[in-house]
C-alpha cells in the first residue's frame, strides 16, 4: 500500500510539472488574449487573409513573412484547431473596436431596479402627492416600485387603512404601471409591488432621444445662454417636474 501511494503521489507531481511547463511554453501564464506574431509556437498554421480570404495551410515562417509584408499582425483566432487558424489583421485596431463594442453593449444593457417607497396609513395629502411623484418618476424610468405601508401602535388594528391607501396609489398611477404583487401583510408592514408598463430599454431609449434633442437644440441656437436654455426646458416639462420632485428617502 505504501508503494502504491508513493506511485500515485509521483504521478500527480509529474502531471503538475507538465502543466507548469506547458504554461511557461505558452508565455508564462494563462491569458484570455490570443497569441500573436512570435508568440505563436507551431510549425504551420491555417492562414486567413486580411479580407477574410482563405490562404490555406502555410508554414509559420511564411505566415509571419506575409504579416510583415502587409504591415499587419499574425493573430491566432482558433488555437484548438489542427493546425491552428491564424488571421492577418491590425491587432491594436481590433482590440480597440472590441472594447468599444463591449462598452456599447454595457451601455445598452437594461437592469430593472426595484425602488422602495414607504408611507404611513394616515399620510398628509401633500406628503402623499410627493411620494406619488417619486413613484411616477420610477415607473417612467422603467423600474419596479415596492410600496411599504408602515403601521405603528394602534394603527396595526386598522389594516384596511393601508389597503385603501395602496389601492388609491395603484389607481393614480395605472397609466404608468400595474399591480405586480397585490397588497399583503408582512408583520407591521403591508407591501405592494408596482411594475412599469414601459420596459427599461424603452425608457433608456427615450431618455437618450431627449438628450440628443436637447443637444441638437443647443447647436441650433448657439447664441442662447445656457440659463435661457435650461429655463425653456424647465417650462416645457413643468408638469413632469411637478409630479416628480427630488427624491426623498425620509419616512412619511
């Protein structure tokens, strides 16, 4: 048994050494980037030209010579193929364009966020309008809203007050959202979730269009001062601003 264990240990050690040697041979570490030019260590490659044309299987030295003639890089695009597939390209330009595409994809990603708004059963009418304005703004942005009614003291014996308040709020914003989760009691709180009719991607697209329109208007009227432009925008959206004041996180 001791001999068998020693053989097993030596086998694992030998495998680890082989793996380390392989990493060093490929450049010292595992990298997500493809190998280029003199980092490619194979006798021959399947070469693809700069315009995507198939050149065929050529020796590595010939491929490097063609890359030098075209003033391009030899990039390994399919390392697992036999032989590996390499392409002639401007690797710096390729990396830049890939980074820009990834950045644009991240910008267009839509992450639905769940906002939370807390109310009291006996909320003041002015405070209710303020809270409703926040809910309207969140739904316009394509976000879900979690409405929490907080009961304190004797208010816990009157859950119907919270239920009626949630129903009133849902009716007031029914043009922008719908009740995704009906009101339910959770300890001292009553919770309801509103979902937006408008998708997050649509809200983001509209916001970008509005921003582009403001920029175009600013270019069309270069003599107008910044303050005048801001005043005109504020007047045009006075109703929306009145419904969506600055966010307040304090409880009612």
